């Protein structure tokens, strides 16, 4: 078995990698993490996928162990504002759609109602909790799904679809994981890498640091961010851009402080469509993370910063703006020779569906599943690369849907976003969805974190392609579906009355 691992780069990617590997293999692995004090991290990855709970569970951590240290809050959904037209919104929650007589409730809703403005609150519970800033947990810590009186929703502690994710300060999480990792034996070196040494095969043998000299290893993990210090700069692995199909290549971010005693915490990320892109709003415990994701073809950095400040912090000109040039796409291969790229050095598909940390988690989990021994079987790297390419390419296609199918077309940016080419096979899928809504069998097939219900929620909510009701439903009794829609309304109203606010619950957690 390979025993000596060197992680180059810290931040969320580096410390998630180091702690996950250490927790998995224990003392059978020697792990060294090298990071520079002079190289900052992007640090905008503050919203997550619901699968992040598996990472913390693997480390043996409960929410009370880490959330108070990371300004963390809950994320039950993404609220899409102004994507159909200004003044409208809908929720994309962590909630599978219910079924009646083997047909999804959204299909029945199309047959019985079809009002795009209300589809999310009519068919799912979580949008009502979001509208009222409700915590997903009761004050005793129990999950809201544990008290459903009509238990048909696919929500629960052990279900694949967990009903929430998290917002957190990425820098504070990296610090927390650094302390967790070093306490368990991860060697931490704060130094600059000045040279990368290779053997006669071109494999990496060591990284040379300014103060600590050579740090040798058998397997190197590149967590150096968009630079791709090892995988791109040293091993010359080609980078495959997604900019042909996705419009955005830049972002500007602000950290907006708020008074924690007066803060009204929303349990969702907001993505607000604006003239040349969209603005994220992420409520943390004690501050707001916000940023404008845009295309420099339609907006310059100065204009983007002015727009963001006017939107998020008009009375706080002293806040420092962080401008980011995004490298959107993926490496042809993320595992090259004895180097595995994790995080931004592997690939990135813009932060619209909070997939950045999901990609990190996927890469580390897949690395464990495909971990090599001294034989370095090339089939392990080949399988790893296939899984990571599929995940990134699938999320790319899901995000393309957002821009292609958004009803908004009132600026040159939004018009142009709809005219970009589509990934292979996507045009046929979109055409098929004019007749039948997306299902697990009619979306991008390899695992990419999203299911058929995610695609149909976005297709309905974005509003550009009016979905049709299935003709078969006209021949079925609608009474059970009407009763189920009434159950959703009643269940949601009861939960809104009984659940604490997010702020109330987090104050309790912090105390």
C-alpha cells in the first residue's frame, strides 16, 4: 500500500482531503500538507450539497462539534429570484417530489393547476419553511421529517435525499479541519513550494520548499486551486474549458457583517438574476456572503463591483471586494501519474448550484475507493478519471439548463446565454421534455449529484419551456392527487407553526 501522501495546498480542498484520508486510513498513512502563507484561497465556497453530511459523519463530527466554530447555518434550498422575470422567485429544495398512483405530484399539479408561480409551495414542504425562515430541526434536535403525520415524502435521516445542507465560512472550516487533522497526526508545513522534482519517468518525487527543503512522497494531491501547480504546470495535463456552453468567467465577492443578535437567518441560498449574470446571497451566523457571478463580455470588474455593492452593501464602502477570474471546465484527467487533483485544480463549473465543495468530497471519496498500492494499477486511475469527468460534465449540463431555459431575456447577456451551443445530446433531451417531464431515465445518465426531480423543478421554475401535463392523467381519478396536495398544504402550515426559526435554533446550538 502507498504510505506517504503529500497534499500541496490548504484551504477547504486541502484540509478536507487530508482529514478524510487520515480518518479513513489512520496511522497506515503518513500525510503531510504543505501550504503557503502568502497564497490566499478563493474562499467563496460557502454553500454546500446535502451530501456534505456524509463527510462530517465520516470524521465522527456532529453539528454541535463544528458548526459554532464555522459561523455555520442551514441551507434547505436555493431561492431563484428574477430568473423568469423581475419580481418572481421559486425554490429548488432538498426534497424529492411525492407520487400519487405512480405519477409524480408535479405531473398532477400540471394537470390540475399549472400555475408556475405556485408549483413549489403547492407540491413540496420545504418552500413554506423557507418562506418563514424555519429551522429544519426542532429545539430538541429532531429533524422535522420525524414528525410528519403523512409520511410519504422521501425525507429522513437515512434517506439519500437529506432535507438540508449548510452554509459556512470556508476559511473558518479550513482552520477547524486543520486543527482536527494535526491533532490526529497530519503534518502541517507552512511554506512556499519553489520547485517540483520529478524522477526519470516524469513522476513527482518531491516538492522543494523555501524553508523546509525537499518533502518527498509517493502520492501527491494537488489542492493548489485554479493554478493547478502540479497537474497543469508540472505534468502539463490539458484543461478542457466549458466556456463554449456556460456564459460566466468572473466573480466579485463581499463579506458583509451583520449583528448576530438582530439577524433574521434565512435557511436558503439566494441566486438573483441581474443584467450580466447573477448574485449569490448566503446567510451565515454573523455575516452575509455575497458575490456577483458574471461574464466579462457584458460587464467589466468595476461595473460588477458597483452593482454588487449597490445590491448588498450600499452603506458599507469600506468592505474589501475580492475579484476572482474563474477557470470554468475540467482537466482532461484529474489523476495523472502519481498526482491527483482535488478541488479547483481538478475542475469548476461556477457556484450556481453550490457544487464546488461537492466536487471536493466526490474526489476524496473516489480516491479512497480507487486508492493504489505499489503496483500502481493504471485501471484505478482510469476509473477515477472517468467518475470525476462524468460528475463535472453532468453538472455542466445541469447548469446549461438554467441559462437555456430561464424565461428572462431582457438584456444582451440573457439573450446571448440562450444562444450558446448545447452539450452533446442535450438538444434531444430538451426536445423530449416538451412532451414528457424529465425523469431519472431521461436526464444525463452518469451520476452527477442531481436526479430527475431536480431537473424538472428547474424546468418548471425557470419558465421558458411550458411543460405539458401527461395525457394519461386525464383518464385517472384526480381525487387522491387533490387530497395529497391538500396534505402538503396542511403539513407545511403545521410545521411553520411548530418549528423554531433558524436564528432561535442556532442560538441554542451556539450556547
